[in-house]
C-alpha cells in the first residue's frame, strides 16, 4: 500500500493542504518549526487516529478553529484505491450535534461504525525522537507502544481496550460514590462483584495478547539490538502484569507443550478457553483480595491498566541503568521489531515515517535502520537534505526520490 495524496484541514499550522506524493521515497526538508513534523503527524493521525506526540486531540487543531481533518488517498497492493479520513471536532464546532466533542472516521466516503473498522487499513510505522520515551519514561508509554502494535495487527483488540476502559471507569465511579459510606452494604459489594467479574474476563483476553506479543518483541528486538551493538549487549523484554498471572500462563503452556502453538498459529479453541478461564479466575481473586483497600482509597489499585513491559540490558532495567546512547539503540531495536512483526502478520508492507531521526543516530544505527526498509513507501523529515545523502543512496527506490521544501506551512516540490 502507498499514499498518493495527503489532505489536511486546520491541522497544527496547516489551514489547508492538498499534496500529491511519490510511491517510493519522499523527503521533506527545511528549518525547524516550519511544519515538517506536523505534516508527518497528520499522515500518522489519518491512518492510526492517535498522534505519536500528544494524547490530546485538541492540541492538533489549528489555533482559532474548532475541528481538524486529515485524509489520505491510498492505493492498495492489488491496485484498488482507498480513502481514509479522520476528523476531530470540539463542542463549539458546527459538526457537533449535541454540544460535545466527537470524532468522525470515514472509509471511502462511508462512516466507519467502529474504530476497529478503521485501524489496520493503512499501517504506518513511525520512527521519531519521541521513541526514547518508550525506554526511559513511565509505563504508559510502553503500554501505548504495545497496544498500538497489537491493534494494527488485530483491530478487535482495540475494542477490548475500549470495553475495559469503560468498565474500569464505571467501577471507579462506584468506588468514589461510596467514599463517605460508613458501612459498605451487600448491595455495593454485589455491584463490585459484577464489575470485577467483567473486568477479569476482559483482562484475560488482553493479557493473552500482550504476553504473546511481548515475547515476539523481545525475540526480534534482541536480534536487531545485537546486530546494531555488535553483540556486546543483550536486550530482553519481560511482560509485567498482575502478580502470578505470567507464571500461571507459562506453566500452562509448558506443562501442555503448547508454547510453540501459542507463539505460532495460536491455541486451539479448547486450549484458549482453558487458559483464559485460569487467568480470569486468578485476576478475579486478585481483585477481590484488594477490595477493602480499593474501597478505602477509592481507586482500582491493581489491573491491566497498570501493566508494563520491563526493558532490560544485560539483565539491568534500562529505565534505571542505561545511557542515552543505549536508550537510543534499544528504542531503535523496538521500532524495528514493530516493523518486522507487522510484516509477519499483515500482507501489505507498512508505510514508514522517519521524523528527524537521522540527526539523533550515529552511522551504525542509521545504516541498521535503512537496511530494514525494503519495498516500502518512506517519508523522511530533516533540516538539511544533503546530510542524509549516503542513507538515501542505499534505499530501494532512491532513484525515484521526491524532495519537498517546507517553509512556514508551505510545501514546495522540487522540479
């Protein structure tokens, strides 16, 4: 799949942009703060809905406006054309029918009923300076990395996350409502039983996917990291969730000789049901064991909303013990694993975005990144196109590279 044209309305510093792009390498250059990153962010939002830079959609709306729209005209691998359009509006927008913020997702001029009907149509992998957050910052960044990858491969996973967030919000609302209740009645406990049972069921499904993909990321990222570092250091990733759950899952897979099936073609319906039941029961027991604490503190103290992936270098947690250079190498290895895993599960090659990353990487890391790019449409942002000449020369399709100068939100294609 490749993008034929990009359309932005009231997005960041773009009032209106309609831009045709090439099917191979597209290079956007210019001084800082001119709109290069805003452009590729718009591409990413159009395909994935979420931004790689912010979790607040209102931050993406051009100053003084009440909605933004990002659209892509695409051609699939079979030659068919597809159009995607993602729009977010505030309560002040004429698009708001009920005085609330909202989102519209359009596929080929028809509304997408669910986000899962939209995600996964166009897969984009973005490499950006923000990738360092995956390694060095809070668990939320690592959960986002993991959730985004799984959603691209299995859009129904996004529905699981949405349902879990909805149920968790309802349980938390109940916990807050009994803040000043002196004696919690059976009625309150019955309601908490309902929420905990529902959360445990959803948690089991999410855990099964997160554990599997964490293992895949660990194996593939470790290989890429070894190649970049010359085998001097060992990168590994561990999925960290509710205490005891990973051990129970590993015991089941090992005892029943199902590990290879689980990581490969997947478990049979019967085996999946058995392990899901084991995990669900374990999660439910854990939730009930902290109920008094949760009532006292008015929070859900444990759950998959607190999951993490622990990134280690030579068995030391990188968040605590690593240099910035080591963090960059690990982040690059993680993103290369994302690219490879998507290729494993999705028939079409993902589109790649390199947002000002060459300036952050040394030659070895740059060449490792470029060598992974085959048969893909690529978008590159940089301040000086002459500084990445060597990398461009070894890219497939470099002879068809298109250059665009970005200046104050105006994009000019070179002849």
